[in-house]
C-alpha cells in the first residue's frame, strides 16, 4: 500500500539516458532473446524494490526523527525510478511481443503476465495523478491521526471526501467491468471482483452472526490470567523460540520492535518481522510473532530460483494472510499447540500462569466477544469488522454514502452486526489508517485470508492426518513441508484463484471457514 503512494520523481540524467538509448536499440526478435531482456529489467526492478524495502524497514525500526525528511526524498526517488522502469517503452514492447508468443514454462508465462499487468496499470495513471495522490496522502495521514486523537471526525471528513474522489478517478482510468471497486481491489487481490467478495461475505455474515448470538447466550470463558505480568525480555525469548520451532530460518531473517507489526522481504534470503510488547498482555507479542512468522515462512519458502524476480513473494494479500492466520489461529490457538506450549509458558512465567490448566488456557486464548476495535477482535467476530468496511467503501465509491455521513452509517451498521454501538468515532470509523493512506479496496483481503486458510487446512488435515500428534510433539516440519510444496514454492506463478483450485479443487468458498468456527467454538463454549 505504501509503495503505490510514493510520488514518481524525475530520474537522474544518466539513468534516463540509459533508458533512452535502450529504446533506440533494435529489439531482438527470438523468444529467448526477448525473455532474456525482460529478465534483465525484472532483476533491476526487483533489486531496486528490495533496496526500497530496506530503507522502509529502517524507517520503521531505527531511523532518528531528524532523518525523516531526507528518507522520504530517498524513497520518492527510488519510487520514481521503479515506476519509470515498470512503464518504460522497452518493457511495454517486450511484454506486448511476448504475450503473443508460445512461452516454454509456467514461470515465463507468469513473468510476462505480471509485468504486463503492472505495465498496464502503471501506464494508465498519469504522473500528475500519482503525485497528487502522494501529496493528498501526505496531508491526510497526520490529519487523520489528529482527528482520531481528538475524536473529531469533522476534521478528517473533507480529506476522506477527496480520497474517495481520487479513488474513483483512479478506478475510471484503470478501468473495470462491473464496479469501480474492482479496479481498486485488483491492486491487492488480483483477479478477484467485488461481486465475488460480496457473494462470499453475504454467505459468511449470516453464519457468523448466528454463531455470535449462540456464544453470547452461554457463560463467558475466563481469560484474566492473560493480563497478568509478562516481562518483556522473557516474552522476546519465548517468541523467538516459538518462531524458530515453527520453522523461521534465523539465518535468513530477523525480529525487531515496531509500533505496528509487519513482515517485509529485503532480498531472497532476508525476511524481517517485527512485533510489539505489552508486559500486562500475554497475547499481543506471542500471537503477533506467530502471525508475522506465518507471513515470513511463506516468503522464506519461495523457490530460490524465483529470488529477486517479480515471481518472488506471495501471490496476493489474501493468500499471504492465509499463511499468517493459519499459524496464528488454526495452529497457535489449537488445543494441541496449547498442550505443547503451556508448560513452556508456565516455566517462563511461573507467577502468572502457574495456576492455569490447559483447558482453561485454551478457552482463554479463544475468548469471543463483540469489540469495537478490529485489530483486537477474536477469530469469530473479526470478519464482521471487514464486512462493515467493505459495504461502506462500496457505498462511498457508488456515491450513495457521502464522506461526512460515514460516522452515522458506521454506527448503524456496527449496531446491526454486533448488537452494540461504538461510544465514539475514535473507536468507530476513525480507528484504521487505511483510508488516510489511500487504501480503499484493501480490507477484504484480511477476511479472504481466513477463508483461504480454512480451505487449505481441510486438505492439509487429509494429507497429514496425524497433525494434532505432530503439533503436540512440537514437530511442525511436516505441516510446513505441506505448505511449502503446495503453496510457498510457487511464489507468484499462479494467481490466488488458480492456487486455491490447484490445492483444494474448489474456488473460494466461505463454508469451510464457517464449519471450522462452528466446530471449534461449539466445543469452547459448549454449544
Ligand atoms: Zn498479516
């Protein structure tokens, strides 16, 4: 998301001359020569992207406040260089020619398809618009932060109106068949349409709402022991141990501290994750580390031959999120995982967890209750937060909802979905940074991740029937090997839809996730 917000800058002369001279060279006509030329540009783009990721990682983890202005200039320069390479006439000629040829491998076809897609999208957006978006986002973000702090939506409303107008303008330039939302969603979840998301979410909503109602009628489980004292250094040691046990390769990655946790890839064997610590809340760091480890395992598992190319990395944000959610929730919040690790946690925090048994701990880390803040939501209610945002974004783009009316619309829909009303906008429509960053269309990928994870988990359980015994023994290698073989190694060769069909034999479907929730929480709450 942040990458697309970077302004495209004028290239330094030597780089521009190099490109200009490239364009005058006769393009060789054989498929091999064209592929060779495309690979050379591809490597250049991806090395520059890795350099940009390194600067961004440094900005989040280490950069002193005095270095912020110069760093944004450095990032803008790199962003412009990458944009100009992605939209260069030479690249355009190469992908147009190659798209009409019979290519020898899946890798070659995918490389051409992805470059052509990036070229088409980037070429449709004039530099003026890219710069205008960067300026608007630059102004909106601090305004949004201030508005949230002061609980004053009116301050952010005019900026949100402009951000929506700009998103609509972008969608019109990029093009779509059914709905302008499709053009925005395509940036994060290529090939997925808003009609597909709507159908899936409609199916999900009824099932989740029904489960939430049933849970609300049962006695609540206790989780007070999760808010006792957990020293930071011990949390870090335990988190590192768990990440390593799951398969995180410490020779190809790091763990650092940031306000907002993330995972980023700086090169083929350099995947960085971050977390944050709260000494009076057990879940935050541990489950945060497991979540980011899930993203990292995907990145570390991509076939080495795809390294530093457009094919390295996850194929979509939804598939990426399926990996983080799989390890965080499907494994990390499972009973076998608790059986394995509660003794480790009790040894680490004897005062805080010494009196808790495995059943109570398991129920505690799976407590379900309606909450106002998305990032703190449990596995069951999380999707409702996303459904709400998706519906409002669709209405904003259609023009049936005005930016200034978002608080009323948010609260009305929240009350309908959760049965409670946010006490203020800071805990309602002002809580997320995504809109201020120009990220309309991003939210659905979080829930798609849950759904993909449930579909993959069904197949994994058939292929690795003793998965519970393995987890109880702390032997995660067979589970990771399954993910590597079926998903990770392919990088971006297949689209999310193709991958889902290859692995599960079906398209995206909310049923496996609903069945998983009903079985698991039926047991936790005795339904
Ligand atoms: Zn994630």
